[in-house]
C-alpha cells in the first residue's frame, strides 16, 4: 500500500513538472485575496456566521493551485464556541481556452483544536477528497457554467465505513446590473448522501440563490471583497438539510 501511494505521488509530481515545463512560456499569475461574508453557506448548508475567507492562488498557463480558508470570529473563551475553521487545497487544469476544467481538492473543516491535519489514513482522516469537472458554455450571451463534484476518498463514509461517493452539481449564470456583479445559482444533489450535511434521501434541489459582490480597492493592500448573498428559495425533495456534522 505504501509503495502504491509513493507511486501515485511520484506520478503526480511528474505530471505537474510536465505541465509546468510546457507552460513555461505562458503567463504566470499570483492571487492574494480576502473576503468578508455575513454568513458562510456551503452548497446550501449553513456553516457559520460572519467569517473572513482568505485565498492564495498561483496559475501558469492552464494549470492552477489554490489555497482557500475560512474562519469565523468565535474564540476559545468559555462564553464562546470554538472557531469554525476550514482549509481547502485545490489543483485544477483547463483543457484549452474553452474546454472543461478538471480539479482535485482536499476539503478540511474539522475546526479549531481538531489537530492531526496531516493524518491521511482512510478511516481516521478528517479530509474529504473531491474530484470536479466544470464547463462554461463558449457563448458570450449565455455564459452558463456547469459543475459536478464527487467525493472519492477520505472522511465521506457511511456507518459501515464504506465510501459514499457523495456528489453535488451546480449551475451558475453570471450577469451585471450597472456596476454590480450578480450571479444566479442552482445546486442539487443527484442521489442520497450521508456525512456531508445535505441530509437528503435521494435526488434533491439543494438551493436556488442569487448573490452580488463589490470590491473595495486599497492601493497598498490586496483587494478585499464584501459579499452579500440572498437565499431566494431552499427546496428539498426529501428531508430538510442540516448542518455538517463535522462542523
């Protein structure tokens, strides 16, 4: 098993090296960003209240790596709960200028004081490993994007300790009204899930929502964006979603 794992890591390292080698002549870009949100809702499931969510990203050609985090403003005082903390690491590759985007991510939201971040044992880890496939229609008048995310390893297991392979699908349509950027989202779960927090017994529309954002530019600092999100409808064809058990 150890030899197989080492082989996988070696293969991944070679693939990344090849991608970086072929893209050496392409533009490189660093992203440093901080978001303040009034509440953190993940795929229709409420996580916590007001939060700060930093992003650090690097891209070269069609390949990108991103580190994203989230923490609310609770502390560890006796009158407060432990802070809700999340760290997500994502590697993505886009096939051509208008092709689909393939991604692999590690999602971790065990929270403050959980420790053992680097524990990757199958039945002990708090990481959710997820693969994604996203595609945006190559039409300027209809920039509809579609995405499918599948948890293929890690903490997404049922009571018997078997992998759930939980999935989530999402449609996004961005548009602008004057100087305000808007985005309409429809998300759904295609089949029953267990531990991720959707709480559905089968196919379910997770949420319909719209969101707006504006940027506050400070010349000596990276941009800080203030988001407001309005939940238009939350409809489940099954049971009502509950919060993530790991949060």
